[in-house]
C-alpha cells in the first residue's frame, strides 16, 4: 500500500537528515524553510475578505488595524531567505566552477538552478490558468479578485532567479567586504530620490538592487559570524537609520504592501526595506553560532529538512488553500465577522487553524509535483550552445515575466486585462510569453555536460 505523499516526503527528509554531509551549513536550510513558513503564517493572519454580494473584496488586517503594522518589522522575513539562498548558491557555484570540466560554465550552472525553480511554477500555472478560464466562463467577473490574487506571490521567484544569476558577482563583491553593500544601498537611495521626484517606473530598478544587496550582505555576514558584536552594531546602526527614514521620509510604516497606499515599501522595494534587510540579516548572523548548535538536534534537523523539501510548494500553493477556505466559509454562511465586531478574534483563531489545515492538505497533494521531473527542463539544448549573453537575456525575460504575472494576476488570461504597473502596460498572457521565451533562452545557452543533462548544483 502506497504511503501518503506527506509521509513519503517526511521519510525522505529523514533519510536526507541522517545522511547530511559534515560540511553542510545546516543553518542555511533552517533559515530558508523557516522564512517561507513565516510568510505563509503572515498571509494567513493578514488576509481579510468582505463580500459585496457574490464578489469578494480582499483587504488586509494591518490596514484595518494600523497599530499592528509594526509587526511587519519582524514578520517581513524575505531578506533572510535571499541571504540564506546566496550562501547556498555560493557553495554550489564554487563546487561547479572549481571542477574545470568541459561545460562547467556560468550559463550551464545557471540553467541548472533556473530549471529547478521554474519547474514548480510550470505546474502551478498548468493548474491555475485552466481554473481561471473556467471561472471566467462560469462565474464571470465575480471571480476576478481571486484570479488577480492567485499569482501574486510569483514576484519572489522572478527576482530570486535574477539574483541567483548574479552569484559570481556577489561572491566577488563579498570578498571586498561591506563596501559593495554600502554602494548598493546608496544606489537604492538614489533610485528612490529619482522615483519620488520624477517617474515611478524608475523604481523598478530597485527590484534588482535591493534584493541583490540582501544577497551580497548575506555572504558578507556569513563570513563574519565569528564577530557577533560587530554584526549587532551594524544591525543597530541600520535600525536607527530605518526608523529615521520612516519617521521623516516618504516611507510607510509597514514593510509589506497595504491596500490603497500610494507608496509600498515592498513593490517596488524602497530604501526603508533595504535597511530592514540589513537589520534582519545582521541580527541573524549574530545568532548563527547558537543556531548551528540548535540544528545539531536530530529531531529539529529532520523537521528542517522536511520544511525544505516542501518549501517551494508551501510558498506557491498556500494562497490557493486560503482562497478555497474563504470561498467555502462564504458558501456555508460562516464568514468571519468584520474587524471590530464581536467574536472577530475568536473567529480569526478558528479561521487560521482551518486555513493551516487546508494548506497542509493542498501541499500534501501538490508537493510531489515539485519533484516530478519535466524531461525538457532536465537537459540542455541538443544543438550547439548559444552564447552566455543569451542566458543573461533569458534570465531578464524570466524575471520580467514572473514580476508581470504577479502584478497582473491571471484575471482575463491571456490578453483580456491590461494593467499599468509603475507606468508599464502588462497583461498575463504577455507575461507567460516572456516566461516561456526566457526559459528557452537560458536552456539554449547551457552546454551539454554529463551526457546532456543540465548542470546540477551540489548544494541545493
């Protein structure tokens, strides 16, 4: 009798935990898994929905209770993921490039990383695009808010894939110490200055600069975990500046986007979010040694390996679970009371428990897909490899495509909805075209190494 998927993944995680190489930095895996789990919990708690007849109106608890927005200074944990990811990517790149074997170049390495990240996105879109089309034909415009929400989180993968491609540069910059990080922070500040005085589209540059800074800082901090006082000093200094720019500058308090706000610290990211990243990454670096000892505990490490095995599915599919629960609550007449009404917090607790159970169920079904091989993605192009610049163009197209899908949602797929984001016209169909074209370009640049199989990282 076949075991349930969750139990199979748990068992595989146990095997991985038991066979962990001695030199692996377990804190990296812990941080990547925990950061995405915190994102899921945060979205579960923050999402509030009112209904205008059959049409959902999606809001945010933090917008309803502004006093809670300060919590985002702890719960906006994405910078930690980028820092931990950069450390893993540095190890992977070092292992790959040091071999000196034919085909072990940047383009093939970046294709190996990209293929692993694109694979779960393809499964996600393969499910959601038909669902959105069917809902549009049967329910009509009442389903539009949920269709817009469905793909909102894909921005993360778009930016992360771009940051991964910069790994060799990040490694070089990190060797120079904190100076390149300071330069990137200054560049973020200049972009914001131009943004607030000329045109919003300039702010899109910060999608790269802020997260590239977070990744580079992650490497710098990892090399200084033996100096926790220094790292705490950096964190304290960044926190002081962050408080100053939020108190006296154009930046909102919340480190996540709020409905109706003219400025979001998150999309596009701002100097305030960049400083927030410095605070979190340096604070985590100061705690690295205790975290290493904690990760030596077998049960904790087994759990960390399990979260790591399902992390991408957890991130991609948890909003789908929240949508299902919210619609089911409405259909059964069990909507949560509005903020401020009696029993709101009690109902919120019950709602959160139900949502987390639904997330567990959806991830149990969908997580195995994350590990199902897509043959076309597992090999490089059969013909002669294209130049490395083709991979760079492809990475840019993938990044733009995923950011565009996040901004537009899947409403009106493929070309029934045009959204202007920072002044740039976007549609979900065009975004998918960019994603597909970018993936083809990166694959075409990967050289045939190990019998034509795409370059695989040694440190996932």
